[in-house]
C-alpha cells in the first residue's frame, strides 16, 4: 500500500511538475521611483506572483512590511523620498515655466545621484557584487529614469521584464523600437498641442520638441547613466542601449478605452487596475458619519501624493476656498496641514484620506484631482465624474482624454478662478450625462476577455519558462533614427525632386532664350551691323 502511494505521488509530480514550471522562480523586482502611486501598481503584480509560489526580492521606496508574507524580502530605499522632496518642492510652480536646458540638467544630475545612492546601498550591493552567489530567474524593473540599474539582468544572467505605471516615455519607446509619432496625443511630454486639430506650425513644433527630447536624453543623460553602470558593474557589461533594446517585454499601465490608441510593438503588454482594492475597506467611523449625513452630496478633492495641496499659493488657495464656500455640497479636502485659516463651514480637512473608500461612497458627486492615472482608474471603478487640474507628467494627456470621453472638465492649476471652478463643479455634479457616461466607461473597461493581472502573471511566467521572449522584439530597434521614419529616403527624394525641378527650369529657360533669339534673328540686321 505504501509503495503504491509513493508511486502515485511520484507519477503525479512527474505529470504536473512540467505543467507548473515557472511557479517556483526567484524574482528580483527593482522599483526606484519615490512615488506611492507608482509603487502600488508594481506591488499589485509582485504580491500576486508571491501568492503563486514565487520567491521575490523587492527593491522599493514603499515596502509592504507585512511579516505574514513568506519568501518576500524587501530592500527599503525610502531615502529616495528626501531627494525627491528637495527637487520638486512645488511642482505647480515648475509648471508655470517651460522646461529649459538648466532644468533638464538639474533633473539629469538628480537622477544620476539617486541611481548611485541605490547602487551603493549595502543590502543591494551584496546582491550584485561579483563574489555574490545570489541567483535570480527573472528581473522586473521599472522603466522610467534609472537606466544604470539595467545591468542587474546581465549580472544574474536572467531575462528582464520592464514595467511602467504610466504610458511609456518617448525615450523608452524609441529605445525598444516603438513607432514615434511626434504629434500623437499619447506623447504626454508635449503637454500642449495635443488632442485637437493641429496646424502645420504646431506639428512642426511638436516634431522638433519630441526629436530634440530624444536627442538630449540619449546624448547627455544615457551616457551619464552608462558611466555609473560601468563604475559598479564593470567595463565588460553590454551597453545600456543594448540591454534596453533586449528587454523581453514591458508591462505598460494603459488600456484602450482610457488611453490614446496607437501602433505598438508586440513586447508592450497593456495592464491596468493592479492597485484597485477588490474588497471594500470601511471608512473611519467619524468620516463615515459625515459622508452619510451629506444627503445633498459631497465633493472630494485631492492633488495626489506627489502634488500637495499645501503647496498651493495663498492666492490660488483663496480661489478654491471662495468657490467651495458657495457650493451646496460638503467638501472633503485632502490638505497636508491642520492649520487652515478662514476655512468654510462646509469644508472638512483631512491630512490623509482613504481615497478608494471615499470614492466608493454613494453620496459623492465630483472628484477634483490632479489627473493621476491611478486616481483616474479608481474614479472609473466607482463611476465618479471628474474635474481635473493637471500638473506634471502624463496628467494633461489623461485629463484631456477624460474630457473627450465626456466624464470630466479641465481647468488650469496655475490660473484658478473661483467662478470657473464653481461652474465646473456644479456642471459635472448636476448634469446626469457625466455620471451616465462614467458608468458606460466603467462597463466598457470591465468588458474584456481576461483579467489584466492574470494576463500579466501569465506573461511573466511565460518569460521565465522560455528564458526571455526575443520573438517579441522589433527589428526597428536596431535601425538608426533616420531609417525608422524613412527620413533618408524622404531627404533623397526631396533633393532629387528639387535638383530635377531646377534642372528642368534651367533647360526651359535656356530653350526659351534660344527660341526667342532664333525667332527674332534677321539676316538684314546682320548686314546692317556689318
């Protein structure tokens, strides 16, 4: 009996084991951006992979710190927040002035310094040093700025998966061979001249801006990151351009109904909603009572985790206060300070707000926000219409998209006017079409063949099983910039056309002069001259 049981167990393992290959991998996750809204997206994937039996080592600025998790080790690099605070104390003021070479140089220096601090962090350095016996089957890394961390995949001889909590920057799209369309509204770096009919001169401006951004990034920023990479990993590593190009695939937090459709290479896999809570968490009892009593409805305002309401100028804050005081609704305002002079009676201040629980409350009429993608996903999940004040990054593109879908109004954070704000809030709150279109949008977003997180897990294990996915790589990534857009052909045809046209003009001119001379020629005139 015992031998029969032993034999059946071995047979089961022999049959099932190969089918489940990839369910016991060791994965390194590296997520260096100090932004909780970014980190919750990555956390959604890593925790799900852990549930499936994988062992994970996570480098993050926001550790879960859950002792109940097994085979889930976190390396806390929360010190990056201090650097982040010093650089962008007031992002609203940064929005007032267009990006300059000085600002780009400052950002580059900041990113280089931050990357070095991460690479010199003792816990991480012990992992990647040459005499380390650490082994990983896969590296998952955020694709934004810290490119000097890319050689971690080479050091562990492991395939790499990229992940982004927002639509990929144009620089990264260029690096993996994705199509560059300068005036496409998905290019969130533009901030202006998007999502509307463009003149020739606007498109020319966009063309110059996008390609100059790519040029500056790859000519000045990437070499600095490469120098850092060789300093810590050695001179024998492949170039960062080569490693970036060969990333197996990239999970990108974008999804058709709420992003701008464009051609993408196969290695871009869409994800969304990783951070959305599947189980509704209760509100604190005092807040629950306030919202329950707001039978006329209430408005919720939050500028997110990176942009803080406390950084609003006194003038801007007074415009918000004046508009809120005239509303027939209660206003819940995430404001990072207890000191708020002249606060209207209908305004309640919260230094920290349980956002998803607030958005789930049935009395909520409008969500005033900064246009963050994660907040947008949460608003759609709970069918809450929006008033957007975009500040940085992809927020303009996101709010523009929400406006085009009929679920939001857009205002400018650097020029807040109390009357415009009051009108926008009342319009969105009282016009049923905004709510109806948001309900339709939520239904559309949920109508898909497969859960986004399950799909991402499948692709992750697919890369582990096959040690990469080179068949997803576009040959475009190997081509120089001018070949990708056939600019050399356009230049050749243009030059040939101009030369041909000028040649025809010269020949025509010479022929015309010869003909005129021939027609006016007279032998008698010649005789008289003689």
